[in-house]
C-alpha cells in the first residue's frame, strides 16, 4: 500500500507523513510540495490514499474533481479548515473525507482508517449546516459498516456495545456515528434512527 501527502508547507508535510507512516498500513508514504508532482508520481506508481493540505481558493482545491478522476479508486482526503459549503462541494466532487487541521492525532488516525475501510469522514457538516439534508436513498449513501452501526443504534446499543458487537474500536464507532448524523442531517443518534426507519429495510 502506498500513500501520498501533498502540502506546500514543509513542517505540515513532514508531520502528516510521519503520522500516516505510524499507522502501519502503508509500505510507502511519499510527500510532495505540489499536487502536479504528486499526480505525476501517482500515474507512474499506483497510490492507495492521497492526502491534500489545501484551503478553498487554492489551485489544489479548484482541481479536486480532476484529481479524484486522476487517482481512480484511491480515496482523496483533504486536510484543511473549510466552511460547510466548501466541505459539501468537496464531497460532491468525490472527496472521501475532510479532516480539520485542529483534529486530535487519534481522531485523525481513526478518520483515515475509516476512509481506507471504505467509509466517509466529513467533520461537523451536520452541526454547521442550518438546513437538514434530505434522507432518501440512505442505503446508497451509507457504507455497509455505517448501516450496521445504525441498526445497532436503533435497538438502543451504546457506542461501547456497538464496538464490541462489530469488533471495532469505540473511536471508530464514534466516527461512523458522526458520518450517519452528517448523512441523515440528524442532531443526535435517536433522531438519526427515527429518520432512517423505513428507508433501509
């Protein structure tokens, strides 16, 4: 497995490379100061994860749709501070996660593991967007694991009980719960379960 990290800031680049390498999921973690260099490298040797340090208005941010297409099946993750509109735009253009630079180390690691497992992570969208999102088509908008978590929420299980039932960490459960809240537009677990009833049977 190979990961690529892109940042024009050397300190940030080195820090994220070190963190991703310490996850133990990758044989190689390569860093680049520009997205163009990273995409050339990705075209020469397959990549399994692309992390981009980018803010709205940066050239890298404007090229997200083309970047997602260029790396094919590898998930693209933004490491950035973005407003909800930009986070939603990134998501709509194929990005699999937006992790704020203020995220604690363990949350950042757990979010990357979630994304590598096929999930999505978009921090705080549900809390920041005033208008709740519509909920049709939940089955297609939630990963298999998120659907499993949602079903266990519906029967009243705690995060710890869900973690034990699914053989995952409590931190990972929390990420799945946040993703479920984001997709359903719910304010809490109970509301998410209520909104989901009848849509994922």
